[in-house]
C-alpha cells in the first residue's frame, strides 16, 4: 500500500520521497538499451554495454515495485536466473540460456502486471504515472523478445532472418519485437512456423489494444482531474 502518512515536520515520508520518479528511471534505462544497440555492435562481441544496461533495467524494475516486500522478493527471485544467464553467456550453455529466457518472460510479465495494477488504481495523472504507462509498452516488447527466443530454441528455424545477423543473438529478436508491436512489419525478419506466426499476431494485437485502452483511460482521468480542480 502507498504510504500517505505525513511526517511531523510537514514533509513527505522518506520512503514515499524515494519512490518518486521510479518509473521515469526505468523508462530511461529501457530507452538507453535501444539507443546503445548499434554502439554495442560496433564495439564487438566483447562489449558489455548491453549487459550493463540490461542489468540496470532489472534493478530499476525491482526498485519500481519495491514498495511491497512480497513483490520485491518475487522480483528478485525471477531476476536471478536472468542475471546469471546474462553474465555467464560466454559459457554457451543451452540449459543456462533457456533458464534465462524463461526467467525473462516471467520477470517482465510480473513487472508489467504490477505496474498496470498501480497505474489503473490512481486517480491523479502525474509525470511518473505517464512514464509508467509508457514503460509497460516497452517492457512488453522486451518480454516478447524472450518469447521469440524461446520459440526459436525449442523449434529452430521458426524465423527467417537476414544473413548479416545471427539468429543466436538477442539483438534481431529485440528489433523484430519492436517492429511487430508497433506494426511496422519491414519484412526482413519474419516468422515461419505456426507458433512463431501466432506469437507475433498476439504481440501486435496486445500492443494496439494497450495503446487504445491506456490512452483512453489517461484522457478520462485527466478530464476528471481537470473538472475536480474547477469545481
């Protein structure tokens, strides 16, 4: 539950003050992940920029839900396999990669559910709330990145991809996921198997429904908030 107790000196409690801007921090790291992708590829396979930013996303995501101890514990437990697979990727262990992929799907799904519950329980629009709504959309695309990797691992050849890119890397699937959720569909990567095709359809539909529903809700709350101020 959100802390609403005011300290004796008239200031907000330290816990509430620290939580201000939590979704903005997460949004910044997600945008950094997208922005540094070309730079990391230019550095080469030994560059750790993506690993550092990915770790920052996990930490800031856990921080965003840390107001509840139970949520924080679940978030940490789900993030551990993903972090291990991320930093021990050089071992090329199939079991390690699979555990990280499954952990990634579960972790980002859990984070999104928590943020959505928080967002739709608010009655006041703030900058942090808008950032939270935006970050859910972006984290959904990241979650689907792991879903596509999972499909490719259990059924190799599920995607046709340009020869210049390696199907074993996360980068092509991250690109494909964002292209799919935004319904751009360039066609340089496309699903081949039934599972891959319908996974892409599901992402595109969920992405569009989320935008419609969330924007409508934010507008409605903003109108209600404006009317309350005038009355």
